[in-house]
C-alpha cells in the first residue's frame, strides 16, 4: 500500500457496541418541566482485546420565574 511508513497491511477489525437508556420527561405544573436520563454504554474492540464502559446521568429542570427562565441540573459521566 502506498503512503504508509514502515509498510502497511490490510486488516479487519470487529467492534461491538451495546447500550441501554432509561429516560423520563415530566411536567410538574408550576414547578417546571424536567428531563432526566441514565445511559450505560459498552464498546468492545475484539481484535485489540479492549473494552470500555461509560455511564452517563443527566437531569434538568426548567422553571419560569416571572419574565425569566431558570434551568438547573446535573450532568455526570463515569468512564
């Protein structure tokens, strides 16, 4: 193959990705509107024997205060 340092060879890599998500949207009358989810993802590279797992949690609450909008929330990731 042209343009490779030290020579190149064709390769075939197998990847696998699994994920699951649980989410909830809520309308809490005068309190506000919430959006929350929890996701877990696992990716695997079989040819290099590598696996990574990520877990993400995010939640926000949007509240109207007079002529203003306030958004509060949390976002966390564990890799």
